[in-house]
C-alpha cells in the first residue's frame, strides 16, 4: 500500500518517475578543460543561473550528467565524468542548494554531443549537463 508514513526513499529513488527536462538549461551546459574536473570561473555564471532557478522553485530537483571526450580509457572517462558531475554539484551546494536535491550520473564518453574526432568536438563533449526534475 502507498499509505505508509514516516518513510522517504533517498537518492535517485526519491525522484523516480519525475519528468526530466533536458532543454531548459541547455544554454547552461558547463564545459571543462582537457582531463579536468574543475569548474572554471568562466563557467560559474551558468551554474548560478541553475542555482537561482532551484532557489525560486523549492520543489524542483536536478540531475547533473558528467561527460567526457573519447580520449582515455572507458573506465578512466567514466570516473572523470563522475568527478565533473560532482564538481558541478559542489558548486551548486556552495551556491546554497541542498545536496539531496542534486543527483549525479556519469556517462563517460558514451554520449558525445558531437561524434567527430577533432578538437572542436572534444571541446563540446567535455561537459556537465543539467536536467531539471519536476514533481509529477
């Protein structure tokens, strides 16, 4: 029965079934330097926009996806993507957003924004993307 009280799932389960909006923060995609998970000062304003939205909409949550370019092993890139997602999450937490509202996931090199193998494509693929989660 769904009538139990006093119990709330944690982490991703809490937001299972919540619609994901990938488009609303498309312009706020955070880009990273090669082999880096540091959120550059030039990218901070993008994170601030997302934080402002979350402050204004306390019922909303967020998923941060970490992505890499194709250079490096799959295992390495999975770990690097996770560090990137966590770095963005830490920046949001520093901006005053509660940690439990921010999920992270790494796709490593599996979901390139640009499938080509050149510097321009790699630059686009080293990124953190935001998905807005809204209550169903």
